[in-house]
């Protein structure tokens, strides 16, 4: 998954305002994006940000030979441990 930037977070808030469960695991999540999600998704009951790297601001893509991206595939075996269970709402 690509980093969760302000544009992506704003799109989620704009197009899915009644979202109740959101998982953005294994992403780089900027603090401004997290604020947009928390303030904009008023109906969210579960926000899974486990294994996220939360940073002040996202760097431009493909900087430093892509070393700015989290290599989430290395941690794929963990997905069963902390995946959000479906809830009846």
C-alpha cells in the first residue's frame, strides 16, 4: 500500500463519511492525515493503525531510493494476529 497522505485521507472523509471500520495497517501515516481521519470520520468505531509508521510529514515518493517506504511485505505473517474482526453494527 502507498503511504496514507492528506489527499488519500481527505478522499476517504469525502467519499466514505459514514465509514465504521477502517484499517490502514503497514502504511506510512502522516500526523496531518491521521488528524483528518479522526476529525472527519465521525462514525468510525474501529481505526486499525497497527504496524504504521506515524511521521510528521510524508516525504516525496521515490526519494532516497525508496527507503522512505515501509517494506510491509516483510511483516505479512503478522496480519492474522492483529486483524480487526468483523463486528455487527
